[in-house]
């Protein structure tokens, strides 16, 4: 188990090292002079003062060798200091923490909805394969996967905001403004949770220990509750971590449609305004969260399933 955790930690460190290098190179590969981009973001004057350009170049240390610039940038980044946003003139770490709280609320809300709907659907479908519930579940999940968020989002705004007037169309102020973005973001994970839960429970129901549980007089649902759920939840747990990390950094469309001030909105604004510090900070932090959560998920899965604690020695 120690070797398994050590391997995952080494993978995490290597991934973050590569991502930090890529993030550092953003201003150099995005086109244009970083110093001139900063000055143009601060002032609408198209004519830049050469003295101001030289002074800012020296201030930012851009006149030093690139490897030295990288180590200085990395030292600050490890302390969470990515500098000031070009447009907002606010520390990037403060903007990121604010956006992270919103995106976490949005993603966890969507995942909760997906679990509450998807798991029962998948389990009921597995108990009656090829039956009416199974066919309806398959139809619903395929539909949810096929529908794009950029189409469903405006459609829900048209129905529930413009025509019915029940819910606000944008913002993140109270519970009513959270409903539409959470529902739209929960569509795809709901479908995948239902499909994975169905497949896992289908196999579990036909396993020897479930057959023995039924032979001892337990009903189908008693056997599922006592013996089936734990085994069926292993692939669902892995899928949960993958979807959670994916939603944290991949909810750009939903956050832009509903004007949700999360990390996706910050990424959109950073690209739109060529805000390099914000883009660098968001990239590094999102990848760090993604790799960190996936590493914790791998360790938790290994604890639940001893057969995969030591890769190459298990089942």
C-alpha cells in the first residue's frame, strides 16, 4: 500500500511540474510582448512610453535569463502568489478562491442531483434487464448524453424565466439562482451514473455471494442493501471523482450562460481579456485540484478493494 501511495504522489508531482512549465510559458507563446500587453491592459493609450516599457521589464525581471524567471515565478506560485490580474488589479489567488467556492457549490450540487437520480435508475434497471424500466432508463440516459448544455440552458431560461417567471436567469445570489445551472450541469453525470450503476449491479446480482444471500431467504432488495451496494459503488466512486474534477474546470459553458462567477467564468474572462496571471493561476490550480482529487480517489478505492492496492500483484 505504501508503494502504491508513493507512486501516485510521484505522478502528482511530475504532472504539476510539467503544468507549471506550460503555465509559465503562456505569455511567451500567446503572441506579443508580455510587458506591452500589461501596459495596454492598464491604459487605453495605443502609444506606449518606451521608458515605461523598460521600467516594467526590469520590475518584472523579464530582462533576466528565462530559467531564472521560471524559478522565481515558481517560488511565488508555490506560496499561492500568481500576481495581480491585468484587468481587475486584484490578487489572482483571491479571485481564484472566490471562484473556487462558487464552482465547488455548483459542481457538488450537480453531482448530488446526479447521484440521487442516476443511482436509483441504474439499480432498478439492473433488477429487471430488458424490461420496461430498463428500456426507459436507456432512453433517458441516451437523451441526456445527446443534449448539449449550450442548447438546454437557454431553453430552460426561456421556459422557467421568460414564460413562467419562476426562476432567475443569471447570477449566484440565492438558492433560486442555483437551480437552473445545477440541473443543466447534472444532465451528463446523471446519465453516466445510471449506466455505470446498472452495469455494476447487473454483475453483482449474478455473483455467488448474492445468490447465497437469496438462498438464505433475503429478498432481492434486502440482498442489494446488505451485500450489493458496496461492490457496485466501487466503479461509481471512481466515476464520481472523475466527474467532480471535470466539472470544476469544465463548467465554462454553463457558468457563462447563467453568469455564474466560478472558475469557468474566470477562465473565460482571462482568455477574453488576455489576462495572463489569471490564466496561469487558474490553469495550475485547476490541474492541482484535478490530480489531487483523483489521487485521493485512487487511494480510497484501493482501501475498499484490497486486490488493487499493489498494481501487478492483485486480481
